C-alpha cells in the first residue's frame, strides 16, 4: 500500500479520529503542502481516505477534514492461548466486526487445532459479507517463546505438544491468507496502539496477566521484538504472576478447597474467579494473596517503566479482567511514588479497553501495522 | 549528508572494515545495482568513500572493494562524569585521534566548568591539525536524569549544583559547534556500535559501572531513549552498584580503613582500587564484597537481557575497568545458565574495548550517528 510518505500521512490521519485538515497534516508530518495534497488525492481515489466535513478556522475559508474509510480493508487475528482460542475480524481502524472463541483442545493435537482455527477464520470472513479481496491477511498471537523468523511456537510451558511447531506456515496454508506470527504480549501492545487505550503514546508497556504473564514494549514509537522475537519475557516474575501460581497458593493456604487444584489451564480461571469473589466478600487471606500479586506486578512495572522511560502502562489479559480494580488500587500509587516517575514525568496507568479480545485484536493489528505503518525498510527497494 | 539510501550504503560500508564490493552492497542493502553504483560514485566524489583494492571472486573479473575514508570527517565528544571530564576527537570510524581528561571541579561552578570544557575542545581541534570544516559537531555525555529535548542535565545525584542546567546550549555557544546531549550510558552503547566490541550486534545492552550505574540499550538496531531521553535507568540497582556504595560497605566492614571514607566522587575510585588489590591478594571479605556486586549485576543483566531479547551484553565504566576479570568470572556463567538464554539463543558477555574513553567516544559517536546513520525521519522533508 504505497510508499513511506504515504504511510506517514495514513498514520497521522488514523491517529486523529476527529479528522485532520491538509494544513494540519503538513504540520504534523513535516511534508510540504504539495506532497500532502498529492498523497491525499491518491488515498481518496483508492478509497482508503475520505473527506469527512469542514473545520471552521475563524478567519479564511473553512478547511476540509480527512478521515480513514475503516471498511476499505480488514484483517483477521487469531490468539492461541493455553485456555482459549479467540478469532476476530477487524476493520482498518482495528474495530472488531466479528468474533469467535472456544476452549483450547488439550492433548497437543496441533494439526487438528489448526484445522479448527482455519474453519473459524473462514466462517468469520464469510459471515461478515466482506469481499475476500479486502482482507489484507492473518495475524497470529501465541505464547512465548517463539522463533519469529521461522514462524514457530517453541515449547510454550502451558501448551504441551506444541514444541517447535510451524504455526504461521500451517495456518497460512489452511486459510489461504498471508500470515504473521508474534508473541501474545507483543500483539497486545500493538492492539493498544491501534485501537485501544494508548493510541497517543509513543512509549508504553503492556503487562499481560493470564495463563502466563509478560510485557509488550513500545519505545520511541517502535515495537520492540529483539533478536528472536521474544522481547517482553519477565522470567521468574512471569511464573510468579501466572493464574496457576495464584490458585495453587490459595489452595495451599486453604483459601480455596482442593477441588480448585489446577490440572488444566482453563481450570485456573475458575479458581481465580472464586478467589476474587472471596476477597470482595472480605476474606482477608484471599485479599492478601491478591495484594501480594499486586506488589509483585507493581515492582515489575516500576522497574521496566524506569528502564525504558515510558509514559504509559496498560494492563490486560484474563487475570487482569477479573482483578482489575483491586490490583489498580495498589499498583497506581506504587507507580506514582516511584522515584524515577516523580523526578521526570508522570506515567499513566490504564486498563485495556479491548477486554478479552486484546491479543486477538493485536494479532489482526500486526497485519494492519505492517500494511499501513511507516516502515523505513520498505524504502530499500530502490 | 544525503538521503536515506545513501545512509544505508554508508552504514553497510562502515560495518565491513575489510571492504565491500558493489555487488555485496546491493545484496546487503536490497538496493538495485544501478542505485548502488550511483550512490557510491557520489560518495567517492565527495571524498567520503574510496576504492580500497580488488577481490578475487574465482570466476569472472575481480570486484573492486569500497571503504570509508576515515579522515574525511571528525567529531568531538565530551563526557561529564562526577569524577573526571574527558574530551576526545574521533574520525569518521570512531577512532580516537586526540584525548584530554581532568578531574571534575567540585562546588558546582557550571559556567566555569563549561568554559574549561570549551577550552579543551578548542585545543584538541587545533592540535589535531584538522580543518575545522571537517568537524561535524560536538556530542555531550552526561549522568542522568537529563531532559533530552531541552538539552539539560537535571539534578544528577553526584553533581551538586547542576540542577536543570542548559549544558547543550552553553557548550554549543562556547565552542561554536552544533551540539547533542545524551545520557552517558546511552552514549556508551552508541560507542560500542560505532567503534567498540559490538559493531555487529543489532540487540545489545551496555552496563556502565562507575560513580553511578545504568544501561545503554539497543533493540532491533535502534538506540532506545524513551519519553525524556532517560531509558536505561536501573533504579535501586544503580545505587547498589555505585562505587560509593562498594567503598562505603568496605569501610563499614572494616576491610578498608576510615581514611577511604568517600567524600568526593574521585575518592571512591581510590578506595575501589585498594579493595580490588586486597581481594586479589586473597582477602576473603574483600572478595565477598566484589562477589555480591557481581551477583547483583548478573541478576540485573539477566533480567534486562531477557526482557529485551538481546544477544550481546557489554560492560564498561571506571569500576568495571578495575574489577573486570573478577566480575566476569561470576557474571558470564550466570548469563549462560539463565533459563531464557538457554531456551532461545546464546548471549555474548564482553568487556568494552574503549577503556576509560567509552562514554566520550560515545558522545562523539552521537554526532556520527546523526550525520551518517539511516534516519527514517529525515525522509519527511518532502
């Protein structure tokens, strides 16, 4: 979809949902009025942008505003989580237009699971009524570690049987769509920038709390991936924050009965919900488990936020959705009191607005990001 | 110095000191043979690159190799450290051609110190015999926190009197050179990429151990700076690893006498050298202090290396230079045993090859990096 300057213009329009005039576009991008005029003409001709109204500037003639045509292109996202598989279809602004989810089959039948995913993708696209040509591609969010260049998942701890599995290639073959693979946490931070709580921030971290935990990182407007695509791993902190650890701790302390013992990742969510209910009803031991979790998370995000000098921290994932207000009550003041935050700049602490779909929306956003964002390397085809 | 494609070509030539043929350049950059040919002609005409010999390819005619002309441009770097001020002049490959250092005046006479720095810069340039037109500019490395956009140092803990001081502007005025300001740790990681131990790595962290400690970060070939230019702060770990903390601990344990009590940052280095000597002579308590430091550092770099998925960790700074072999003996196996490193890819653990000049060379490299590296934002002047 065009060259670097075009991507820069598209990015600017996309990030201003209220619309932007050509004069504002020139100012925001540093491009000349003539270049902006040529590119916006081309985008309108292609059906990617449209004129959306007039802006009264006080003096002079009113300026025409431009906006993205969200229905001109779509992307599909698949999130493979150890407990749930979620598929979404989103428009060019990352808005969900279709959604399916099902429990992840246990037993490690990889090819069978891929066939199921492909069937979900097919029906999502078919039910949307969208012309298949408008679907740019398929993004996949998977638990780490991954091998990003090969497109493999590499022995994710909670997905036995998925060792070094070529998920990107298999799902691309089964759906006929070009596919991208990234870690679930990285996809989630991309979702927050496209369609979530942090579309304005150029420096943010996303803390994903679920079956496993980890961070998605954006610094200086760049999504960090690292040597092997595994940036965002939090080592022992991830294990200490997993749903399984929480529920196991509650069972060990007698706060939850033995019937909540975690055998399968999907069990853990049931135990977690019970634990949250007990805490809300005033059970001090249950609340203590959650408070200790909050402190661990707070220390982790303060350290990472300081290391990376971010101004925004967003939380999400299945565990977060159950415990959000209780965790925020502890974490928000920890961040505000952090010496570095106090010395330099305030840091916003937010909950995802994308709910349980965040990683699947993120997977789809990977496709949008690649197709539409300003990618310097695309310049090299001289 | 030209456009994006030109920068990409320069980058590729610079990173292959043995020389690169036009065919190899086209392969390495993805640019067409015609584009490579046009750009290399221009670079040769400008005196920035030159033909350096022939490469025998076995079949066909030998290929002409290209290399940078290191003496075509220079940059100056100033490192303001609480103990020492170091000024260097480097050529286009980052090689030091002149060097001065002096003890940092205590008492917070900022304007007087800047006048001293400017005098050092003037004599360095004059003594080098280099035409002033060939000096691209001046880079400054300062302890954090900084305000990168304003060009200020902001109350660095060990530099009383330097609160919110417009160092970039003042030193630019005093020298007549365009100036850039960055944190010492960020400058150091830039030095390692230009002229140091890690010119090949696209994902590395530099751990600076000195009066203060912190990290310089490069992920996906991008130097991370964050919202305010303060990426790389390590919070409590930095304080726990400072020279002052080490010497204070040694005095408190009776390993060093009270005469080593740290009053001024320059004292700390003297105490540290004594501590290193005692440990080398077999003093178990002295060695214990250094071992505990190594473990703190090892944990910190394992966590950060895992979070950022780097393949290279470089150490430097005045404390490192005194203790390097002893610290490496503990840290290297910690990194190798780190679960994430074992699961994904090996990580090299290195000592800087730039010695005590690393941050000053880094400061100069900031100028080279801005003038010569592929900077996508430069494309926006359409």
